């Protein structure tokens, strides 16, 4: 059952991850589409105001052509001017004027957005009708080749369009230039996300719903497994709870059949008391199971004045009858005290601790009672297999059983120590465990005497 649950959880996890991955892919595809759509919108608006630059300012554009022809003339006269031509091109006198003119146009077209731009030179080629072309430079667009504009970097910019210009020089020389316009929209990511707000919200909500349903389903599966375990092991649980009184009754009945016991009135009377006591306990246990009173927080304790040392001795006596192969070494304090206790529930709790020790391989048990600082304690030391330190914090949780690997080698529902813990809490007491694997365990039950 556990393996099937683990496989189902694993398969469900894979399906959940796949659905989340598909959702991410759809959102990413939508995001890329929105970005491309946004770029197209910007390009269309920019193209309206930068069509060949002729509608920006004819005077400035004429000055630009004159400046280009002047550079060409200097190159024709002196071929060594080639090394200076690039730097002269990028330190042009019309740079700031064209930047301001184009910014003004862009701001009119995009009143709600801050648009930065840069016109970058890619190629600068000189043609001669009688000779082959001389490429002054041909480079990928970089911010260092900016002609004009206010962009400081091309990292977050995208190209809008390329411009190819030809200037007619002298002596059969022509000048070919290729320029690219880059723009950057401030907070463009925020604009895209705003446009995708509905998609993002629906995606996040759907993923959260998927995860929530997954968690609910897994918890339901785990709960169903526990319920299944409870149903499957219910007989084992009844056996665990009723084994001691039934065994004691069986042994006591056989003892009564002995002639020497029948001839000893004192011993005969003692055995009858044991039978009556265990019969009462058996009836109470049956009532407890029938009324589903394992929810200890709902139990109302029936407290009475009890001598705890005498109660412990009685428990030991009954336990020895049920488990004759287990050696009990009592160390009961001499002084007597009176406590207000629920005799039935406390007897069952202490017996559960003893039976739990036997269940995990114990052959010898020492029981010691003490009274210190108004706290009555019962120390139960066994020589069983011990409990790993990593498991000890979970020991008193409901339905928890110490396992070895993935196997539970002992029967039961993990209710015994949970029951003990709840009973002691109801008495305003506590139970603690100190144990090392392979060295047995020491359970210390503490009950306030006031």
C-alpha cells in the first residue's frame, strides 16, 4: 500500500511539474509575442518621423551632406586621411542639433513614454568608377560609432530601420554610408507586463489552484492510507489493548485449579482479587473501544485517592503473571504518598509502556519510583533494541510507529505511547524517553503530587 501511494505521489508530482512547465511555456510565448508586437508599434511610429530624415530639418540635412562631401574630398586629396576619417565622422558638427530635433519629434509621437535613440554608422565606403571600392570601415553596430542621439548603450535597445545614403563627390568618387537607428523605451518591461496582466493573473491563479489541489489530493491519499491501516490492523489493536487482562485471567484461572491454592484461603483470595481486578479492567477496555475513547483530550478523568507505590506494585504483579519470561526488578520507595489519580487510565498507561518494551525485544525491566520536589516519578528501564535519536521526537505522536527501513516489524497502530502521553498530560504530568540504539530505553513518567 505504501509503495503504491509513493508511486502515485511521484507520478502526480511529475504531472504537476509538466503542467507548470507547459503553463510557463505558454506565458513565455505570449510574452515574446507581446514584445514583438510592441517593437512593431514603436517601429511604425518612429518610421513616420524618420523617413529618410528629410522631414526633420532640411537645413541640417543639407549641412550633413556637405560635411560628408568634405570628408570625401579630404580623402581624395590625401589617402592618409583614411585613419582620421572615422573619428571626424563621429565628431560631426550637426550631432547635437539633430539629436534635439529628433527627440522633439519622438516626444510628440510618444507623449506617455520616454524614448531614447541613437543613429549608428555601420559602413563608410568610397567608390571610384575606375577603381574598386575602398571600405573605410564596416563594423557591427556599436555605441562607439554613434553619429547622433542620446543613448549611452545598445544593450536594451532594438533596431528600428537601416538607412543607406549616397553622396556624389568629385572626380568620379561616390560616398556610400549605412546607418542604423536604435531606440530604447524606458520601463518597456513594465509596459509589456501591464498588457499581460490578465494572462499573468490567470496563470498564477491556475498554478496555485493546481498546487492546492495536488496538496489536498496527496493529504487525502495519506489520510486514506492511515484509515486503511486502522481498518486493517484493528484486530491487532484490540489484541494489544486486551492481551494483558486476558492473559492474566487465563493464568489466574489455571492457578485456581491447583489443589494447594484451593487449600490456601489467603492465596485463593488473592488470586480471586486479581481475577476481579482484571475483569473490571477488561470491561473498561471494551467500553473504551466501543465508545471510541482513544481521543484522550475528550476523556473526563475519574480521579480518586490512590497510593501510587501500591498501584505500581499491583501493575507489576499482574504483568508478571502475563509475561512470566520477562524479569522485573522493582525499586519502590518506602515512604507512601496519596495522589488524586484516574486508577484505570494510569494503570493502562503504565502497562502500555511495559508491553511496548516487551514488544521491542526486552527481557529485563527495572522499575524505580521516587518523590522529588513534589514530583512523583516512575522510571522504567528496559534492555530492548532501543530507539534512534532521530525517531524519539515523534515517538508520542498519534499513529507513529518506529520502523526499520521501510518495514514495521511489530504489530499495532502506534496508539499505545500516544495514549500514555495524553493520559499523563490529563494528569498534568509528562513522559520522557532517553535511549540509544541497541542499548534499551528509559521512560520517565512524572506526576505532580500537588
